[in-house]
């Protein structure tokens, strides 16, 4: 099983193209293909960046026709609820995706809605792969949650181990669950932007803040090698989390 797992893209389509080309994926068929490997996504493919709709279309095609793996992130969950007509706040990044949708015809809007809902509804909350040696979960997962799918698990997988408190920059306070994780499966996740891929024990965070001017990162499995490309977005340093060593 050879997989390239991509961190939070957030509409950074150009960086995604550059990263896949760097890993020897061909775009001749308008989606990135490497006959020896598959792509996987840790969620949050949309919002904040310039090309969320392009990312919906590409990830849907990869998932539908090439067997790519996708798990939803918290932004994916919010977009799904928006498409369902729920009362969600069009802020914190969703406004950029909605703005892209609003310039389209109703028919085109419906096409993107159908693709995204198909992708979201057809994908698991998290993946357990390679004979339970690998788990892909957007914000990570506790060892005792693996194999379960209740509300507590869903909250953890989408939002992380949040305390309910908020930092001065408006971001939620999250416990450093990775430092106490003792499970056997290797956990690949994103959600919390870090300046460099963060390998802690049997976990790795590959959200290197592409949409905040950092990098877009992939984890090559089973080699456990990271590949990154620089972002074209402005650097927003306060969005990165610095964990105590």
C-alpha cells in the first residue's frame, strides 16, 4: 500500500498541483495520477484559499474514479451543513467558498453541491488502513476511539481535543493529544497549522499552513517521508501553533 497523504489544502489549488508534480504525479488526464500510488486527503480541502471549487472537483474525481481516500475536516462538515440548508455562520473561511459559488449559475452551483455531498456522504469519518497500521483522521484520534463512531469521536476527529477555551487570536485551545498517544496505528492528521511537519511518537501532523503562507505538505506512506512546497499566500504567523518541546 503506497499512499501520499495531503495536509489541509484550503483551496490552495496551485500548491496542490505543484506538490503532486513534485511527487511524480501526471496531470495528463486533468487529475493527478501515479500508477503506483494513491492520494489521500486529511480534509479541509475548501475555504479561505482562492480555488475551493477546483479542489472539490479534483478530489471528487480522484475519489470517484481513482480510489483516492478522503476524510472530512471541520470546514468540510460546515460546508456540508451549508449545502443542506442549515443555519451556519458564513464566516471563518466559508465566505470564500460561498463567494465562488455565488458567481455561478444555479445549474453550476448544483453540480458542485452534488459532487461535494457525494464525496462527503460516501466517505468515512476516518480511515483505518494497511491492516490497522495506519489511521487518517482530520484532527487526529485517541487510541480508545479507533473503531468507534459516536458523537465524542466525531467531535474529536473534526475539531481535536478542545478545552472549550479560546486563545487571544480567536483559535480554540487544544490539548496536545499526540504527546500522550500510545496506540499502535500510525496516525496522520492535520487541522492545527504547524510550521514544520510534527512527528510525535506514532503520530504526524501534516498541516503546515498552506493557506496561511506556510507550506503544503504530503506524507508518503509507508516510507514516512514528508514532501512540501511553499505557499503563494501571505504569511500569517499568528495562525501557527507552537507546541512546547
